[in-house]
């Protein structure tokens, strides 16, 4: 099964999958609205604007597993993202990315290592996974890596070529 086929829910709670995004490069990110890294939303949105027409999309998955930094309801998260950062990329339901309740999407993503060869649990909010249009995880960037870091940009450009 491809990551495109894994069941997810939209932020509004409707059944969905990443299937409609098949063929696009995806930057899958666990997000939170009350984190020191929350300003990364701005860089994520700039990536969406810069590469969206070329077959790319950021996809956000709110997560409250790290110090309770995403306590909001789906409606509160949607309002925060749109009014504070002008987020236009798809946002999905709040999920768990680690532990026994880990969402199946993240079970697949976390099996892939970062640049240092380390796979396993997500370290914190705003960990980023770059997925090719055919569903292959091609890069993993830890939370403190800025979305517009040269390594992220280069990886996106490689997967879009």
C-alpha cells in the first residue's frame, strides 16, 4: 500500500487520503500552534506558494503530543492557520505521530531515516518528510531545520525535476 492510500481525515473531519495529491511532491509536517517553532508556518506557506504550481504541496498534520502545544479544536486550528499565517496548503486531522496511537501514515514515514541515518520517532513539532509523487519518502528533516533551509529547497527541486 502507498502512503497515498492510507486513510486520513481532513481537518473538518471528513474521510480522506493523500490520494488526490498523488503525483505531487509532498512535504508532510506535524504542526502545532503554540510551539517555539510555530513561525515555521510562514516558511511552509512560502514553499507552497513557490513550488505549488510545479507539482508540490505541503500537508500539515496537527499534533498535541509535544508539551500539549496543539490543544485547539479543528475549528480553532483552521482559524489560527488562516488568520495568523495565511495557510493555503491542506491541513488534516489532529493525530499522534509517536507511541502506541501512532497514525499509520506516521508509522510509514518514521521508518525512514534522516540525513544522519536515524529513523524512528518524531523528535518534536515541525518534523518534515519529503515524499515523491509516487509515494516514496525521499528525505527527512528534523524540527529545527527551517522549511526554507537550502537542504530542503534542494531536495524539493530534485524531486520535482
